[in-house]
């Protein structure tokens, strides 16, 4: 997979729309200060392809202050071009979308759908599966092969030797062999169970065959013989039954007329009974009507008697209503008088209150005059403006004081009178309300009496009508009594029943004459019943014999089936033994000491060779590495490990003792070797290698050689991107992507030299 173009908006630090073209890039540097957003470009690729990143939640990829993150990555794979677009929208319910399209020129004629043709699924999960299948690797494999992240070059070498081998097995995907081993062991265990079950079934069949001492063929022959005997006996009994039934039929032909006589006799008796019942019903109906008529006349008499005093009641109600009307009018007059008195008292109270206020005002002004005269050293008359001698001033003060007291007393008297008048007004108002309530009560009584009087007058008007109805009921009662007398006479008469009685007597005599013939028929029927019972028993014996034959045939069939099953089980036991041994062998082969160990052993030389080839360029041949997958134990034997030994022109010692630029060079070489191995193991050619801050510990000379190594890596990785903040590497590559951050958003500028 080789990136061609990257478009992003609202992603991490790239708030504004940003487009980056990689289609003309071989080796390039992505340059910028720390925090400018260099690594975010690489994260955008990973997020577009896999929706993954550095442990972030899905909403954390959206730039602060925005609600939509969109990344579109166009890449080539073989001879085809693809574009994947992923979006995340923040809302009350956040949502995501994912689209995968291929350039139409790579699909047969594109069927007229434009330049790009969708090739993803109907859901995000289906489209993600299509991307993973297209690239041939998941997110972890892609980042392990194409992207050496910042501070991750030594992720492999920092581990202890034993842990390195475990990690190598994990990244090589050897866990699938462990799963295969578990599956093989499970299948082996399942086959062991099947073998035991087959063996138990074989023993059970052999035990049953030993218990069946009597041959099943003899049982079947005996059952067939019994069935033949039962069938012959049944034929004899059925023939004798047919003869007895024929004799009964002959006798029945001679008595055929008896049934007709019996039917006719039954019919005549039914007709006679119906006639008697009809007369009884008619008599009962007339009796009920006579009783009903008596009840209706009695009820009508009660109604007439109840209506007779209605006219007198109407007059009585009218008189009571007239008396209440007079009381009501008097109550209303009293209410009006009390209301008028209350209004007059309220007016007088208001006048007294006004006089009270006037007297208080005069008293206040008098006090103010006395105060002015008392405070003035040279008193002047406040009426005429002339000087007042002290003796005259004292007199004026005394007179004013007396007048003020008089006004205060007058105000108190007027206030007391106003309160008294208000209380009297309230009493008159209460009395007026009581009179109004009494008038309303009387009004309701008058209405009730008026309605009662109207109803009584209506009842009085109905007396004539109800009396006419009583006379009509008497006339109808006479008719009912006449019908009752006729029904009683008919019930006592036998004239209509005599013809029926004569016919019934004649038919009874005919039945008496055939009694002897019926006695003979009964004997014949008894014989027929005995023959039928014998036939039933014979048929039961035959059915039992047939059932015995069926059971015997089933037993023969079951015996044959068990013999066949026994043969199949014997063959199956041999096959299960073979398959169980095979899965036991697979279980050992997929175990830790089997195929996974061989894969690791074969992978180590490849990593070692690639690392030494890179170190040859980085250190001018001064440093080499050796990877050992086994280590001798003190007590003998070998121990699984993954020791890395580094040697230069002066010494050879373990990787853990090296530091600085040499250590970083070895880390990088081993990491690239591991990436190359994983690329090959993934079955895909990795066209892109991304190095994030991989040369921070190198000196200037080693950085230059590292740049030369990157150019050399283009033979295997057509696109190599170096992410760094070191300015001296700006001109080391033909293309430079300068990343800066202004106003909270990252920007990219492409520089070609």
C-alpha cells in the first residue's frame, strides 16, 4: 500500500481543510516543531484505514471547537487506486461513517457510475472488513511494518531476552498455532470420547446377542404357524354366523307387519295424548286469563280510588301556595325596609366621620398656634399681625388650649357616634339578608306546591278515562268466563276421543296374536349372538397371532440391524484410533516446541541479516549484531531466549550494556529488520516505511549516514517518510513537508528542491 493523497478536516490539530499529496514522493521529510502536528498526519492515515490511534476514544479525534472530523486517504495497491473516507460527527447521538471506493478505470467499464465505484459493505463493520482484506493486514500489523512510531524503535530491544522471543512469536502471529494446538487437543479429546462410546455400544450389542438364547428364526416360524391356525378357525366361525343370521332374517320377514302395526299404534296413542293435552292447555289458558282479568279489574279499582281525592288536593295546594306568597311578599318588604335603614345609617356615619376629621384638624391647628406662641420671644398675633403683650399672649394661649380641648372632645364624640351608626347599619344589613333568604325559601315552597297542584289537577282529569277502562275490563271478564265454561265442557266430553280409542283397541288385539312368533325369534337371535361372540374371539386370536408375527419380524430385523451396527462399530473403532493418533501428532506439532519454535528459529537469521546490512551503512561496518535463540543452562540443557549481542572493533557484549548513538542505531536496525520480516510474513509487499523521530540521538555524521540508509531503503520501500523536528535534515530529501501551527490549527506546506 502506497499513499497518494491525504485530505483531512477537523482531525486533531487540523481544524481547517488540509490536503497533502504523496503521489510524486519517494523519500521525504515531514519537518516541524514539537506539537506542530507532524505525527497527526500519520495518525490520520491509520485512523482512515482502521479507525484506530494512540488509545483515543472515537470522539477525541474531532478537533476542539468543531463537530466533524473527516479524513480521506487515496492510496495505490498493485495497479489499482483506492480511496477510503472516514467521518465522525458529534451530536446528541454521535455517529460515524466509512466509505471505500476504487477508481472506475480499474473496474470493468464502471457500468456508468462515474470515476469512482463503491466496493465497501452496507455497514461500517463490513466496509472495515473489506479494507482489512484488501490490505491483507490489520491495524497492528500495519503499524508494526510500515510505521516506526516516536519512541517505539527500541520497543523490541528494551524487553528482556525471554520476553523478546515471546513478543516475536506474538507479532509473527504464532498464536494461531497455539489455537490450532488447542483445537487439535479438543478434537483428540472428542475422538477419545467417541471411541469410548463406540466401545461401550459394541459391548452392549455383544451382550444382547449372548442373552438371546432362542434363535429369532424359530420364534418367527412359531408365530406364522399360530396365525394360520387362527385364520382357519375364523373362517369356520364366520360361516356358522352367516347361517344363524340367515335364519333370523327369514323370521323377520314373517314379522315385517308387526313393526308397521307398532308404528301405527304409537302414532294413534300420540294423537290421543296430543288431543287430551290440547284440551288441558286450552282450559289452563282460559283459567289464567280469568285470573288475569280479576287482577286487572282490582288494580284499576285501586287506580280510580287513588284519583278521586286529586281535585281536593289541588285546591289545598293552591291555598298553601297563596299563603306562602303573602309571607314571601312581607319578607321582601322587610328586606327592603332594612336595606333602606342601613343605607341611611351609613350616610349618617359618614357625616359624623367627616365632622370628626374636621374637629381633629381644628384641634391640630390650635396646637400648632399654641406652639408658635410659646416658642416666640416677641409674640405677634397670628390673626391681625399686631404685637401681643405677655399678659395677652398668655390669655390667648389659655383660650386656644381650652378651645383645642373642646375640639378634641367633639372629635371623640363624632367618632363614637359614627361607630355606633355603622354597627346599627350592619345589623340592618344582616336583617335584610335574613329576610331575602326567607323570601327565597318561600319562593321554592311556592314552586313545589304549584307543581303538586298541577299534578293533582292532571290526576283529577284522568278519573273519567280510568272509569271507562274499568268498565271495559268488566266486559272482557265476561267474555273470558264464557270461554272458560266452553273449555270445561270440552274437557269433559269423550265424543272426539272415541274413534281413536276404537282403532287403538283393534291394533292391540293384532299385536297379541303375533306374541308367539316373537318368542321364536328371540331364540334365533340368541343363537346369532353366540355365533357372533365366537367370531369376535376368533378375530381377536387372529389379531394376536398377526401381532406376534409382526413382533417376530421386527425382532429378526433388529437382530440384523445390530449385526450390521456391530460390524460398523468395529470398523469405526479402527478409524477413530487412526484419527486420534493424527490429532495427537498435530497437538504436539502445534505446541511450543513444534512449528512455532521452528518459525522463530528461521525468522532470527532474517532479522539479523537485515539489521547487519543497515548497520554496515550506519556505522561504516564498525558494529554488528548477533541474535541467539537458545542459551546453555548452568545445570545442562538449553533455555529458550532471544539474546542480542553487539560487537565493534574493540569488544563484544550484550545489547543492554550499549547506549547513546550506537544503541539507537542497533535499535533502529533491528526494528527495520523486524518490519521487513513482518512484511514478508504478512504476504504483502510493504511499499511505505514511516520513521518518527528515529535519529534524535545520532550525531551529525551518523545522521548523514542514516539519511543515506533511508535512500537505500527505497529499493524495498518506494515511499519513505521521516518525521523529525531537526532543521538540519530539511534539505536531506528532495521533498519536504513543513508543518506549522497557527491560531490553534496545523498547516502543511510542500517544498520541492
